[in-house]
C-alpha cells in the first residue's frame, strides 16, 4: 500500500494564477480530507469528501477555493486567483472510516 | 463546534527525562483522541490514539491518558530521545464524524 499520495510536493504560483493540488487516497479508502497548515501553526480542516460528494466544506474559504473527488482519479483542491496569503502546506488525508492518515503535503508558495 | 486547546506550545527536556503534553476539548460528544507527530517539513504521523471507553493506553515509551469528566487528555513520553524532537498535535473528533479538530501543537526539543 503506497499510502496517501500528493502531488506536486512543491508548487510555486504568481499572484492571480490558479493552483491545482492532487491527492490519491490509500487503496480502499473512500474518505478524503484536506487540511491547510500555515507556517508555525496547526492543521485547519478545509473539506471532507467521499467519492463524487462533498460532505463537509465548512472550513473552505467562500471564494476561490473548490474541491472535488471524482468517481475516477484523484481528489483535486483548486485555488483560483491565488494571493500571497494562500501560501501554506496543504495536506490531504484519507481514511476508511474516520481516523485519517496523511499524505506528505503540497507546499504552495505564491510570489 | 469542537475547540481543542493544547499546552505547552514549546517544551524542552533533557534526554532521558519525561515529557507531558496536555489538551482539553469542549464537546462532550467527542470520543476519539489521536496524537500526531510532525517532523520538520514532513507529514503528521499518527503515533497513538485513544477512544472514550478507555482511560489509558500505552505503547512502549508513549502513553495517553483520558479524563472524560474533565474533558482533557495527555500524552506522556518517557525516556525521551533526541529523535523524539518534533511538533506534536492532539486532536479530537466524534467517531464517524467528518473531521478532526486539532490543537495548536507543541514543539518538543530533547536536548542530548
């Protein structure tokens, strides 16, 4: 089992560009969670998805951020028109039922 | 919603000493309490967890205690080693709930 796979590991975007972060859950896991970690801070919940459904997006900013988990393929966290404040580590986690295992994260830098 | 507080934010101990990190939570419905270790630049890794039907759980040098009445739980590391240096996060959730609520982390430094 390869674990939770996230790519890219590092992503640099200029202000105003779009960022796409990918997450492939562990085999057999149908629950995917996205968390954001600002430097020197804890993990903040963003969104929880199951296949083709957003279950809880209470932690997602109202604008520019969206997430999906299609029937086939990885989960995608999409950030439109990035701003410097979006610079952070974005972690994906997956679980079969509720105790998540984390991927290695994508470190987004907005210049 | 759930609010998890974690103390201390930083902790330095001499190698071989014990380290204790404490967390409190607000929602009495929470019944799953994992602890994660995060080394610099790496992902959080689950090191131990406890569910509300158990008061204490131990795994070698690591133990976690839970007091549901007081709504607090603690991580205990004995015989600390330099490789224990990392940031530790506590979390709380309800079984089957959507997400984990994390504490703000404790940076543990073990001094050789």
